[in-house]
C-alpha cells in the first residue's frame, strides 16, 4: 500500500464512511506509518541532513489533532533534495533516476492499457448492453477503468517531476523526448479520440501512443474487458 493509493481509497469513502471503512483506513495508515518509520531510520544513515529539514518544517507548537497523516508525509527522496543546498550521495541520485525512469514507463503502459480497455468497453456497452441492471454494472466497470487511468497518470506525473529534478543534477539530456509532460485534457485520450478542436482530417495521435514500448496486446485488453464487465 503506497501513499497515493491510500489517498485514492480514502477519497472514495466520502464524508459518511462506515465504522468498518474507517477501521480499514486506520489499519492501512498504521501499516504505512511503519514502513515510513523504517525508511526514515535508513535515511538517517545515508542522508542525515534530512533531519535538519524536518526540524525546520515541523512546528514546535503543533498539537496532536494537527499531526500529519502518513499518506501526506514528506519522504525527502533524493529528487526532493535537488532544489535544496543539501548534499546527497551521487549513487542515491542515480538509483532513484533508474527507478523513476522505470516507473514512468510502467505508468505510461498502464495509461495506454486502461484507455484501450475503456474504448473497447464503451463500444461493447453501446452495441450489446440492454437493460438498467446491465447498464449499471457496465458503467461501474467503466468507472473503475477510468479511475485506474487517472491513478496511472498521477503516478506518471510524480515520476516526471522527480526525473526533471534529477536530470539537472545528473546532467541527463534528451530524456524528456520520450517522457514528455502529460497534459490531462489533451494527452490522455484513446487512439481514436481527436484532440479538442481538431478536425477529422487533421486528427493526430496523442504522444503517449507514439513512444517506444507501445505493444500490440489488443487480445489481452479485450480479455481483460470481458472480465471487467462481468457480463
């Protein structure tokens, strides 16, 4: 369970969560806090200056009700230290670069798979689904797929932000030719969906479909959609 996913799960509960839901959230928060505590102990060995940053950020008069929840805590990864006059081990910077580079690629693939699945499900729903109950199930399935695409987009943006910071320190160039800035409205769209304001004759694919790694896995997507619809 990571911080981003926990935030999404909490947001889904709304203002009227049941006791069981609140209990589940608290257990997840406790588990996440234990992981963060372990991380901070290790971080003290490799980047002890982070303790100084946290001591400046934290208010000495902060009361218990104002304590930061684990999903909102700042981890101070190497990429977050690049903009501060804090020395950071070059090996740690390079390690995060490799991890973030892979994370950006994985997130893009998640976005593409979700969009392909969504487009297929829309077509399937329009052509084959009849009746209120079946339409409700199909719409719920579509909502889950769209939420998955949104979560993947958020993960990509976090990776891109970290890569931008690390690239300045590590001297990385041309990386953003492949991993571009992801615009929510214009870039996250299916292969058959035109950009806003584009005519049919001038339709262009979003860049997310043109980067290296776009595979031909339509059959797998179709099979996933059948399971997702549960029809």
